[in-house]
C-alpha cells in the first residue's frame, strides 16, 4: 500500500476539461463531491479565462503585474493549481513514510471506522460536467472582488 508512481501537473495536448469530463463519467473512478472548484465553469468547477495569460512561466517572462480581474484570477488560479500538485505529491510521500515506519497506523483505523459510518449517508457526486452560465457569472464576480481587494492592498 505504497505509492510507486505519481504524476501531477501533466503537460499534454488534451484540454484539462476534456480529461475531467472523461474521468468523472467513468463508473467507480474519480469521485468529486459538490463544491470542489477546478477546470470548467459548471456545477462545482471553475476554469481560468481563455485567451488570457495563465501559466506561471507567462507571468514570470513578462514581469508585468495583472492589469485586470481576468488576469488576476488566472494568475491566482495557476498558483493554486501548482500548489495543489505539490500537496498531492507531499501526501503520497507522507503515506509512504507512514507505511514504512509504522506497522499499524492508528489514524487509519479511525478513518476506516468513520468511513463505515459515512457509508450510510446519501452523498451526491458529480457524474458529468456541463457548462453553466451561473458558474461563469460567479467566477466573474469572484475575479472582480479578488482584483479589487488586491489593488486596494498594494
């Protein structure tokens, strides 16, 4: 029960939203509870603005700070995604360390017991990702508020 291979932040030609749509549609694969935000503007997901600077290397290359709410949102989104990738790797390393150093994991028993209790709960999971104007509007409002707050603190 150790991780032997982890790949996060994969470069590739497939759009993140296309990969996400494929994964959540498969039975018994990725379980995404309502309320998690990434990739596309649909229920529980937010995407960066298209055709606006996004990747951190684009920001590092020009050294020009964000000039509007869309640029600020994209930069913040990219930073969060980079951190999330590092968190996933760190969790895998901690899991492997724990498995190596401890014969019995006291927290695992507690989690298994809690999960058994939660199996009886009716939890809704995302099984499709459809674009939503409501979520796009929410992203616009969020981006504007973040940018205004950032400008006010400069």
